[in-house]
């Protein structure tokens, strides 16, 4: 009896649900028949997929279950979720394109898809845009990239030497006509631009004015043997005055006591540059404006051209006993001192070392010079001190290949900080000379602060 009522209940339940489902099926059939007319092709496709999913649900609901299979109920649920997912992931029909949309740039279609914060899956067929992690550059890559930014513009590389040589020729002719009795040598250009070590801009150049001295009438005295006690300076002494009295040498007119005075010579040339030479006429001939700097202790000309602003420094130079001496006396009462220059030897040694092992010493020096040029507190470190430091390191660090540029750059910074802490940077060509002797204590502190931070963060110098 119980089995009878159970079977009857099933038939009633099946009959009631079946009639309802049959009614829904007929409705779906009518909708599908007219969907293409009402909704269009895309809308009909969406409706068809949705109908298929619902029909599957109906079929599972009406189909008899295998009561002996414990996984049947779980399997039915999984199929139902798959059908629902099918409805969710069905692409929406695209809107009819408007005429004004045709004027939009094509790049707008490549906008990345913003993920749904609720966790819904992306539409089928949508482009999957994967965010690439930012690539972190190494110090080596940053140095090489930075070096490409230090290149002097090509037009300056060709224009500046040409303009400086033209001014040099005009000045040479004037000196010969004004002082025919003085044996000046041939004026020549000098500077980092001509040696390939200039960075950022060609804004300065040196004019070297040689003084031809009779070696039998003049001799050199080291600055260590004078009151200044500085081996970086020298004095040029007039000798054998008993046999060759004053006037035997054309340079005797620039003597103070028994010494050739760099200060007196500079004062004479300064008056010549400021008051005697018709620079407006020369500038008009060369297509630029030339103005001597009146207030400067140096013999300096400021040149303004349409494409470049240039500073030219005139340097009287004496070459004796394998020494190159410049008329650059220190500030103070001593006016007979001549500064020994190692620039020619520095550049020659750098190029010789790089040629021997295909090294990157000159590249490292250009990067460091660029850093010092952009950092006001490091200006006095540029040029000669950096060159001597790199030459010192070349004696201990053998690997100067371009692949080791980052290691050598880091090592230079560490050596600079150590030298500033001691206040001593020996000259490569004369260890008795301290290249930091002319720095003030405040300048040393400022430079040390900047470089000490750069040891752990070298990138701060490249910004």
C-alpha cells in the first residue's frame, strides 16, 4: 500500500511539472522562431544559447535520477553551473556603429580591459592585456645611457674650433705687429673639446701663447725651494747677469727682481686685449661679437655667436726642462710664480692606456666630468683631479673594459670620498703635489657630502 501511494505521488509530481515545462517549451519555440526578426542575428544567437541552457536545466529536472549513484546529484549541480557560466560569458551584441564613431582614432580600440572588481570573468574573445613589470636598469645600463646624453652637439664640434682659430689668427697678427721684438711662438688651441673629452657643450677653449726663452739666460727653481713651499709652482730666474746684463733678453722687461714675473706679463697682455685691439671690427669680420672680460684676473674673451656662446682664455706658456709652465700665479702677494701644467701628459697617458687594453677610462672620465659640470658643488673636482685619480686606479685595477664601467665608476667615487676625508689627492706625475691643497674646508665638506651619498646611490649623480 505504501509503495502504491509513493508511485502515485511520483506520477502526480511528474505530471504537474511536465505540463508546466511543456508550456515553457512551446513559449521558447515561438520566441526562437521570431527572434531573428525581432532581435536580429546577434540577439537571436544570444537567446538561442540562453534557451539551450534553460532546456538543459529542464531536461535534468524531468529525467529520472539514478538513486543508486551517489554522485548523480553533485554531477547535476556541476552541469547546471556550467550552463549558467555559458549564459554569463555570452558576448553581448555590439551596438550599431554610429557615424561619429568612425572619426575616433583606431588606438581607442586597444585600451586595456579593466577587470571587474566583483570577480566576474572577462568576455569571451576580449584581448587579454597582461601588465608587464617595469624593467629595472642596472648601474651599467644607466651609465651607458647617460653617456649618450653628454655628447657635444655636432655643429659645435665643427664651429667652435673654426671660430677659435680665426680669433687666434687675428690675435697672432696683432701681437707680431705690436711687439715685433718679443719672440712669441705660434698660438695654438688646447682643451677638452679638441681631445674628445668635452661634455654637454663646447663653451670654452684655451689659446696657448708660447714664450720663447733662451735656455742660457734662464733657469727654473722649484716652488719647494721658495717661500710658498708648493711643488706645483716654479720660478723662472734670470742667470749670468754679470756676463749678460739686463736687456740681453727681450723678456727682461717683465722681470721683478731676478725673476720673470707672470703677473707683470699678464697685466701687459690684459691692457692689450682690453684697450688696444679693435674687437668689434674683428667680430664683425667673423660674424660674432667679441668682448674682453675687464674684471677678470685671467686673460679672457667672451664670444657670442648665433649658434654658440664661447669663452676663450689666453694662457702664456713657457716650456723648459720638460716642464710646461703657465702664467697662472696664485692669489696673494707672490707674483713671480708659474703653475706647472700636466694636461698634455694626462691626455696622452689616458689615450695610451685605453689603446693598450681597449679600456673605458676616457668614457668614465667624460661621465664624471658631466656629473661635476651639472653639480655646482662638484665643479672644482672636474678635469685634472678626476684624471689623476683614474690614472692612479689604472695602476691597481687592471680591468677597464666597458663591461666593467659600473665597477670602475663606483670605485672612483669611493676613492674620491677617501681622498676628501684625508684632504689629499697626490698628483700622478708628482706625488709631492696635493691637488686638493687649494680647496677650502667648506668646499671639501660639501663635495664629501654629495659623494658619500652617491656611494650607496650612484644614480643620484646621473639625474
